[in-house]
């Protein structure tokens, strides 16, 4: 029996509809957008807000802060590719057991090695246990706490680690950074409201019980990984094993095992064989093309390893050397340019291909709306790309 074929045009129709990039198919909230996309990327704290703004008509910073902190339904946790994502409550256990907990043993060994190698502790494992417990206790006592407060409560967190001694790139890092990252991997602590505004990445910390009323349920890691890939296929499919391996950050054996537990179909795409959920073969109705301005590291631009079908040959100016995407301009389900905010607050953009008068007018309209939305706030992406630097001036 011949495999079903899914064209580039169909993939783009799926993308704009399932990723809430159409005016007639918006997300109702930041939490709904995150649910559909298997998380809003949050390595750069501003990405969550700008990604939600692109998908939720009329959403404000205050609205999203309410979802994140005041009546929390959206939580920043470590997940795929050792990366921070904002996800709804039901996806927190998936990312913890499918991704974060697997990082913890290596992080612990690394920290123990640093401590003993730099003569900061004779028994690094005992030091990590003692300081970790003391840190969690201090957070529980305060309700939530910033790193600088925890360094006062737990004096060992004032220590520093040295890297690259005698080299140009050498320097030091506070050991609190390593301890807090390990505790986040282990799921013992979770990020709360940052110090400062929505563009700040200096998070306070709390315990999961302090932020998620029902806590985080236990889950078999294999089950968690299968559910994560099921969600990904529903939002991003079709995808190849290479896409899934890259996006998840898992070994190929884990990707294969997770796929093997799902009801999937293999299809042909213009890029070669790929996978979809078995009940996801119906064509997507066409829609009028619309523009979107997505932030750096947006979950859509970072959703696949193989990107030709939506990125074309525009990767050079739009990604940094490590593969981090900058702010992008979209038209009809594909990347057609990039944008940046200037020091004066203007949204400056450049189209990298001809999209016609209708497309240019819609991009201008969306850019003006974004400029008004950001107002006096100035946003500089954490990972800067060639075109973003040029446009920002």
C-alpha cells in the first residue's frame, strides 16, 4: 500500500493553524498556546511573553504574569534539550520525568568533580547532599527566595568555581548557580516570579508544592517520553526521527522506543519519509495568508531539525553560530525575514524575499502593533543573530 503524501503546502497549513498563527484560530490564553506547542520556549525570559502575544489576541504582560505567578497555570521547568520551557500543569510531570530527571545524575557528578578538583570539599557527594537539603529548607522557610538571599541563608552557596585558569575565556561562576540548576533538574525547586520586570531572568525559587497546588505526580519515564512525542506529533507532525531526536535531545533509542508505543503512520514528504499520528492524515483547509512576527527562540522556529520547508535558505542571517534562532517574520507559514527592536523602540524588519504588496502591508501592520505593545520596554534577545544586530543598530 502506497504511503500517504504530505506536501510542503500542507505542512505550512498545519503549522499556521496548529500553532495559532491565524486570526481565526487564536489561542485563548498563554497557557493554551503553551499546551498546544508543548511549551513556550523560555531560555530567554522575554520569549514566553512575545510568543504568547503573537498567538493570543489582546493579551497583556499583566495577563501572562497572572498565568505565571498570581493564579499559576503556566510553569517554567527544564525540559527538552536541557532547555527551559513554560508549560501547563499537566505537562510539568512529563518534562520532569521524561527529560529533567535524566540530566540530574550527570549534573551531580559534574558538581562533585568541581568541588573535589578545586579543593572545596574532601567529600563532594556529602557536601552536595548537605547543601542541597539546606537550600531547599531555606526556600521552604521563606516561601520563595532569590539566589542572593539563599547565599545569606546557606553560606556554602557563596563559594565560587574557577574555569579556564590562565585562558582568555577563563573566569569564575558562583556555586549557587550549579546547586540551583541541579535542584531544578531533580524537581525539588521551581522558578517563581523574577526580580524585576518581565524581561528579567533573575528568578526567585520556590518548591513545587509552593507553586503547584496538587504537586507533581510521579510518572514512568518511558510513558512520559511517549506522551511528549505524541503531543509533538499532534502539533508539529509530520516529523522525522532526526527531528524528534534533535527537538527532544534524547538518544535515538529513546525516540524509537517512544514512537514504538504510539499508533503512528509513515508518510512521504518533500524532505523524505516522516511520521504522523495514525489518525492525523486528513488535509488541512486552506486559509488566507497572514503575517506574524515571532521572537527569538520561539517554539515554532525551533520545532524541527530539518527546516527547509519553512525556512528556505534564510538560516544564515537568522541564526547564531550555535543554532539559536533570532526574531523572525512569517508569511503564509514560512519564514520570509527578520526583525529587531531599535534603541528608540521602533520595530525594524527586513524581508528576505518578495511576498507581494498584500504581504508587505500585513507585515507592516503587525510590526506597528508589536511596537505599540512593547511600548517603553526595550528587548534585546539573549542570543543575538547577524540580522537582528544589524536591524537593532
